[in-house]
C-alpha cells in the first residue's frame, strides 16, 4: 500500500477557517528569527562540544535516578543536532500550514487559528532552547537541564489550549 501524499496535503477540512491565509506580522517574524538563531546556536554548541569531546564517551541516556545508563561517541552530538533541526524545521513549516496540525479543539474562528499559529512559533522557540539544553546536559552529565524547557513546553501547551478553546466561544 502506497501513501497518497497529494491527498494528504490537499485534504479538505469541513471548516473553511483553515483556508484563510493569515498575514505574517512583525511579531511572527521576530519569533521565527529567535527560533532560527537558537537553531544556529545549537549547531555552534554542537561544534564546540565536538572539539572538546573527541574520542570520549558522552552520556546519552539517564535513568530516573539521574544515573547514566547509556554512553555514545561524539557522533551522537551530530545525530541529535540533526534530528532536532528536522523537528524545528517541521514545526516552523507547520505554522504556515495549520490545516496539517491536529489541534486539541475544533478550530471554528480565525482568532483561534491565529492563536494556533502563534502557539506553534512559541513552541519552536522552546524546542530550540531544549535542543541546546540537551547538548549541554550531555557534556556536563546533568540531565536536570532538560527539565526546565520541558516544563516550559508543558505550560505553553496548556495555556494556549485554554486560550484557543476560549476564543472559540
């Protein structure tokens, strides 16, 4: 069975709100610039860490007590950074194609769609911070660094979910 990509990306939603073309504001551009700067900073951090850990083993997984249970070579820095780049690019792309998203509530008004797109851009910034924290956690063997952006991401999702639901009433 083959995937019908054309059908996937041209899916007609029952609601015409998804077909509204939202203008890109200065705030949107600033958020995208911050996300791009964080993405570039992540690659710089990976390059600096690569020079410091050549030949060494890096912790790439911790158990619930914070003890390392898996080590990898320096190539893990590049793999994680490349994976995180793909995640951030897909998240940034989805801000321009909101009909491909699966929001927690039905989108019936343009105001809800604007909030959904803003949520995506804020999420991309938090993902950039999280990517840098993951790389620094690998170097310093401190998994606690990743908890802060994870909590921020959870708060962001909850706040925007409530805002989007209220905007629909």
